């Protein structure tokens, strides 16, 4: 029964009582009128209609007028359906405190790298003022209540979708390469948390982000914007010099000091600052480290061009990497797995392992770094894909099963030139079956071989010269990508390490094996090394899978608060900028 009908029935029942009270007080006509007013007020409280509710038809009609709202129609029906279409932002006809907090979040959303104007579709101040001025007994006020409530909810989903899931949807944008598992945050549940109607381990009630990597970049963004307002940093020009290094003396050295210390009051005309001293060399090396450059302390070439990237470009770079953090799942590791994960940042050429020391599946933001190592990733033409999966196997003394694309592109020309080339590389050709049978390379018409028609398998036998080294770590995926050892250890000394066909080569594979197999005591370091060198392929199935991420961040902030930048190795930043700012 509706609240209006209930009040009607109560009124009918109470009319005799009210009539008796009025006749008993009939000694004074004016007094009886005052008493009747006080009696009805005491019976019904304020002269105010009860709070409205809404329905799916009202919601449909309202959000259909705004494309940004209609985009989140499913969330609107889920949210209101869960609450039987009761209003969310009103209590006893008054707006709840979370309204002001939410609207303040929208006003300040530029700090998140978002545009506040995108979320100010409704003029709420105008609606609030109109609501306050209406007669509490005016039924039109109830309609306005619905309008305000639905508008607030739709505005929340419009904002929260961008803030928590990202402005750009990598699943629907074909030119944005990102196949990491989706951030499946339930925004209607998040809103329930904000309204204090449910509990959550996530900071939704504070309208806060889910990952420390994001919040650190957000702080960096606002620091860089402050610096931009003060003029940014100067361009370093060497004049007739090719480089600047310790011992040099020139005005360009003072400009270099200003570039590396942009917030300090440095007078570039002060000749005492023209000498390139040891302290400045340390600052240059620090700059080189933060930008993935060779740390030689010399300013020129790549270091100079990197220094002269405008602050506006760096601000954009920070913003698109904040966007990538929005795509990262709110739960880094499923509850069913041990709380640890492998994180390969492709542009950084680095692998990290993070774990929760207490292995607590509820400690969502408490992972600590326990290991890191250098890696080699794919060349530009063989870009390492961005995705996530779960490691299931460790394979020691592995075969390398050569992809057909490499057979056509690289092996075919060598076999046409030298039919004995495969044997010289400890390679063989076998049939594609459970028990592979050898095939003579002389029986194959190499001239006609293509990636699609080659029906056999070329594989390299286990051994120290195997292209996979002596161990590999498998997380079966559609890309046929994995982590592995390599005989080409010298490549890890390079600053830029994009040399592979797409898989990730490891600087310290034995250390990774020890870590992954540490819960299997039979696999100590001695046995691992013996098996790796044994010449017989052996597979080890992990008792629990391990979460793996291959990601692409060209800017991040480390634990010490230093902001890092890297080159856009595969051009993904450029494409994301077009979508994000376009």
C-alpha cells in the first residue's frame, strides 16, 4: 500500500476523534481554530508530503534525454532495482551529506586528469534551490525529488565509470592494445558503499582510487601542473658544443642546473654556476636513471633530447598512464591463489614480484616487492603483447618449438642457402603429434614453405645453446608468450633491451625458479640446476597457479617518490593519447 493511501485511511479513522476534540473546545471560536491546527500538526508532524519513490519508467524517460546518462542505463536499473526503487540521495525529504561530497569530487576531478565539465550535465544548484522554495505539500515537489535523485545517480555512474574503469575502453578500441583482464568493478555496489548501505574493503566511500600506482601518479600530475604554472623548465642548448660533462664551463651549465632544479631560484647569469661539478654530474646520472638512459653523467644525444621534452608532454604522459591504472583489476590476485604476482613492465625492461607477506586475500593494497630483474622484450616488429594470465608450469631443459612465422621468415632462407643449417643449430624437424617422429629436412620443398602450409614442427633440442636457455615458465595463452632463460646473457647489460621475438627473456631465471618452486621442497636449487643441465625436458606442474601481468607503463612513481619516464617503445602512448584527448 502506498504512503498516500495509508494516510487517507488514518484520516478517515481519526475524523470522529478530531470532531469530538473540536466540539469540546467550542467555548471560544478563535481558540478552537488554533487548537485544531495544533492537533493536526501533532498527528501528522510537518505539513509535508512523504518522501517519493521512483520507478523504471521514470528512470527510462529521464536518462533517455542525455546520451551520457543513457550509456549507463543497465547500472541505473540494477541500482534502483536492488532498493525497490526507493530514492538514494534523500532521507526524510532532505538531501544526504554525501551529495555535497560527490559534487565537490566532480568540481575537483581535474586533479584526476579528468574534465569536470563532462560530468556537470545537470545544474544541481538550480534544482536544489527550486526544491527548497517549493511548498512541502506540493506534489510537484515529489516529482522534483525523483528528478534530483535520478540525476545524482546517473551523474555518479557517468563520473565513476571514467574514474574507476577509464575514459577509454581498451576492449572496444581496436587501436589500443591491452588484453589484461578487465577491471570488473560493480559501480552500483560502490554507490551503495558511498551511501553507507553496505561494507567494502575498497575506499569507495572516500571516492578514492584503488591502486597506489595511480595515486602516486596523481600526486605527480598535480606537482607538474604547479611547475607548469610557474613556467616549467628551460630548454638546454649547448651552442657549439656536442656535449656537456664534468669539468666543462659555460652558461649552458647554469641552464642545465635550472633544468634539473626547476623550483630553485637559479640565476643563469651567475658565473659561479657555470662550472659542471661533481654534484651536477650526480644529478645528471639521476636524471638518466629516471628516464632509462645510460648513466654516464654526460649531457648530449639522447639525454639532451629527453631533457628538452616539454613539461606539457610529460603531463599528458602522466595522465595516460593514470588511465592505464584504471584498467588494472581492483583485485590483483584472485582469492583462490596465493597472494603474489609477477609484473613485467615492457617499456622498463623489468620484471618484479610482489607478494603479501601474510598471504591475506583481503589485503588488496598491501603487496610488497620481493624480487626484481632485468628482462629482454620483443622488437618493435615482434612487440611483446600486453595481457595477463596465470603461470601453470615450469619446464627445465626445454625444447624450443619454433613458430611457423619464424620458419617462413628466418629459417626458410637459411635452408635454401644451406640444407645443413638446422643440424648446425641443434635443431630438428618432427611431426605434429603426441609422439613426434623425425622428418628429414631434405624431404621438404623449402621454396614453397609458408607460415600457413608448413605441416611439421621445427624445434631446437635442449642444451646450453637453446634459444630458450635451459628453463622456461609457461602461462598458456593465445599469444604463445612465456618467460624464459637465454644463452645471450650479454644483452642484459644494454640500456634498451628489445631484442626478442616477443617472449620475455630473464636475467635471473634460476632465482625465479627457486621462488616459484619454494613450496615444493623437493625442488631445491641443486636439483633445479641439475635438471636444467640434464638434457632431458622435464615439466613441473605448479600446485597453485601464479598470477602474471605483462603491462605497458611509460611513467610511474617509485617508493621514494621519484617520477620515472620511458620511451614509447611500441607507439602505444601515441595511440592512447588520440583516444584520451581526442
